[in-house]
C-alpha cells in the first residue's frame, strides 16, 4: 500500500520570514568551522531527525552522507548505532549525546553525566560546543519542518 502524498501546511517559516534564515545559516557555518568532522555532524543530524520523525530531514541528511562518500551500511545503521559495528567511539559518543539532548523530556536526568563525560573524552571544548550547536540546530529545524509537514524529497532546506 502506498503512503498518501503529504502536503505541507505552509511554507517553512524561515522562507516566510527570510530575515530569520541568514542568522541561522551563520550559526551553522560557525559550528562547522569549529572542527567537528562533517560526517559526524551529518550523522548527528540524521539521528535526531529519525528520533523526531522528520522525514524531510532524514532524507536530506542520509543523502548528504551518501554524497560525502559514506558507506550504505553506516547510513542505514545510524538508527541502530549501538548494535552496529560501523562507528568509532567518538561517533558513538556524539550519537549518544544527540539522543540524550533530543529526548530531554524522556528521563529525570536528560543528559546523564556518563553521556556527557564520554563526549568530553572524545571532543575538546570547541568541538564539543560545535557538536552541541549542531544538535540544537537540527532539533530546531526538525521542529519547524515536522510542524509544517514539509514532505520528504523536496530538496535541501
């Protein structure tokens, strides 16, 4: 059975209010310049989008990883990173922090010390700051995109 075609409720709010788009893009650029590997950032984006049910962003970030040369096994396994053998310890720490910071309401201690300490072992302060900004930004974009029901497969945004 084919899924129904989803229609967006409205244009993405940053397209409706274009003065909001450029500052957000600048924040993303600053985070990328801080040294977090680009593919790690894309994996973080993909994992948060999976958690948030953002088909548009899942599609976009899976494609970005593919375009960056990532193996299909790594892309397909991001949702099951704990069980898959394809990730480095640093990537696992980034994905664990992503899950904790994305699911803030799921537990009394949203970001346990162990998750934080593991990430801090793998990333210096500047790169850890980059990682946190990347996590916050993808959650921001997911919230906009899911709320307006932006259909997947309609380019980058």
